[in-house]
C-alpha cells in the first residue's frame, strides 16, 4: 500500500517543475550534496518531510548543520512556517546525523482516505524546499 501511495504521489507531482524549471523526481530529490537529503515519510501514524544530514564524518555533519542553521530564516520564510530543528544528540543512534523536519500526526498511509491529506501536507513543503534549495545549495558546495 505504501508503494502504491508513493507511485500515486509521483504521478501527482510529475507535472510540477523544479524552481529552476527543470523536471525533478520529487520522491527521490537530489540535493547534489553528498549525505544531505530531503526525505519524505508516510507511515501508519504520521507523515513527515525533513532535511537529513547523515555524513559519516561528525565534524563535516556538524558543519553542514551549522550552515543550515545560518539559513534558518531563509528556509522558514520560503516554507512559511517553523520546522523542528533536531541536533545529533536528540536523534536515535541508528538514525545518525541531524534533522530539520515537519510532521503531520494522526494520518495513516495504509488507509486511502488519508492520502489527500498526506499529499496536501507533502506537496507544498517539498516544493518550498526546492525553492529554498535553488538558492541555498551554493552555500554548501564550498564546504566540502
């Protein structure tokens, strides 16, 4: 059922171009920065979208997170809302890294009646992340 949801989401988002006008695979968004990901999840009790930093080198991961923090105002202006900023020490060891996320609780991807709500939650936020990233990515390229 989850695969069916992501296939439907992909078809729904297919006609939407990126901020620079090019086609994009929204579900598997490529940031162009290794170990920095835009992740979307839809589970039995929540949906979420996040920026995940999972660099194997702790110092570089910290540097990427610090750079993202420098751009917090720009990110939240583009998204039109505040997100949760989760430092490494607040993430479980198996997830490793840093995360900036927005969560929608009380939805279930296994029940199709929630799909419109989940899509309505994810769509504007992944588009907003793309718009933010079209300008912000240049600030990360020089770090690595």
